[in-house]
C-alpha cells in the first residue's frame, strides 16, 4: 500500500503510461549498494524521472516517480563512484545524506569484494570534506561475534576505524548481528567458512556499550543502535533512526516542501518566545520495517540479489551465483547502451 502522504502520478515508460507513487524520501538502498555498483544507473533513472521497483516477495512491479522527491538517503560501503555525481544532485535541488558502513572484517574475510579498509576510510574522509561531516553517518554494522572473534577484538576494530573517522562524522551507529532469524545468513556464513558464529547476549552487548562510552570520551560522537530492543541509554547510547526526521529538519530547514511533509513548523520570531522550538504535527514512522526500527517512511528502490560486495552476513543476497548473474546481465545491458530498469 502506498503511504498516504505520497501523491499518485503517471510515468511514461517504454511499455506505455504506468501508475506511480511519488515518495518524498528515497532510500538508496537497504537492499543493495547503489553508490558502489549502480551510480551510473541511478543518475540515468533520475534523469528519466522514475524507476521500476520489483517486490522481492511477490514479484509485482511498482513504478516510483521522482517528481516529489526532496531527499535521498544513501546506504553504502563505498561511496567513491557516486561522489563525482553529487554536483548533479545539487543542481537538481535534491537533498541527501549518507549512512556509510566502514567495518573491519578484512582478517575474517566477511566482506570479500570491498576495497581495502585504508581506501574505504580515505573515501569516507573525502566524502565528509566534500559535503560536510553532519551528512555522513558512520556505521559499524553489524557487530558479529564468534568463538574466535571476541568482544575485545570487536572493540579494538571499532577503535581502530574510529580513530581515523571520528573527526569526519558526528555519529556512530552499531547493531548486533541477528543470525538465528535469517536462515540464508546462517547458510552463507557456514558456506563461507564462518560457522563458529555466536549470538550476542545482554551481558556482551552491555560490555561493548560500556567500553564504547569510555572510548567516546575522546571522540565526542553520538552513538546509537539500529533496530535493537536493548536499552543502552545508561551508557549514552540511543535508539537510532536511519531515515531520520530530526536530522532532516536540522540539515534542510530551508526546504519548505520537505518541512511540510514532515509536519514541521518552525518557531516564529517573538520578543517573548525565548527558547521556543518548532512544532511537529505528523507521525511518519515506517510501519513496514522491523519492530524496533525507528525510521520514518521512505521508499527503498534497491533490489535483492544485486550487491557485489558479497558480504557473508548479508540477508539481501540469496546466493553468490544469482548475484553474479544479475550483475553480469546489467553489465551486458550497459555495454549495449540499452537503458532499462533492473
């Protein structure tokens, strides 16, 4: 069902005129790394004004118009291919920010197709220098535990990356891997030689939180958990909104169409208003996400089984062979200069 705040539209496609939704916020994407692998495709779809998205569970197609889009939230582990296109988004008047995952699992081989850690950290720094550190959120996600990868080792990895990145961001987001609820993740980890994985217990989660609180005394970051039930507020760690209305209000208050969608009214100047804050009139929680997800509503335009990072813990890839097949098909299409959707 389309979100009630999205207007209906029609788009002209190669197959004729199709009904479309017009989301205000685009998520690009939880399902695949569009900046890393599909930046060219994404810019062509922006120019065309729409994208076709296929529901991975029922195979039904949905057309998504960019006519009302005010914000794009990019999810990536390698933003480098997209950086050169950001001036295009600026000229189009589209706002954006990044959730940029930089993990350190090189020794474990959990992220086999990523650039080296040093290169990813340099890209993160370059992006923050280009667009501002408030628009680049660092994720160390997920935290994965095993019989050989201990809490202490995870903390050393976070600290190693954070020493390089903390001057270039305002926020760190973490999550604890929920392996038992994803059968295909269990299968992929086992097949990838990481069969000794373990689930976190509350004591281990709190141990990580307590250590991060100490480390963060030097960093001064906001730290938040993604879609986690556990309350770590005693350690200064909050529950995150990856698609974050409060961040959007802070970053883009001049965008009146966006503020209207968010139901935000800026405080009116008054001699007696003092520290008055803006007012909110909309509840935009995304009911399609997991129970403890804090995100507001957006439209994700990514497709499962298309991310060539091939991370062994990924829930959005069913099999490596299928991912490689889909990716090669898209490369073949591009080589023939035929513009079409996923």
